C-alpha cells in the first residue's frame, strides 16, 4: 500500500501540469471566497450606516415631541 502511495506521489512530482492545475483551482476557490467576503462586508457596512441614520432621525423626532403640551392651547396651571 505504501508503494502505491509513493508511486502516486512520484507521478505527481513528474507531472507539474497537474500540480499547476490543482493549485490554480485552489487559488481560484479562495479568491472567490475573498471576493464574496469583501462584498458581504461592504453590504453590512452600508446597512449599518442606514440603520444608524434611521435611529438618529427617530430620536430627533421623539425629542421634538416631548413638550407638546406647552403650546398655546394647553394652559399651564
């Protein structure tokens, strides 16, 4: 069994084109993962900025409605 493994290993050493193809596929796979990760990170950053703007605008609206009873229709007794 170890003889067949050694034979396969030596064949792989003598066939550099197979090694190049395997390495190219591996690099391509990890490059695609990297691109997908960067894209996902960009989308999450944009979503975070959108939510921060939404929360800050809703806080401004809440602050402006706090003292609505001090208008001229409501008399402070």
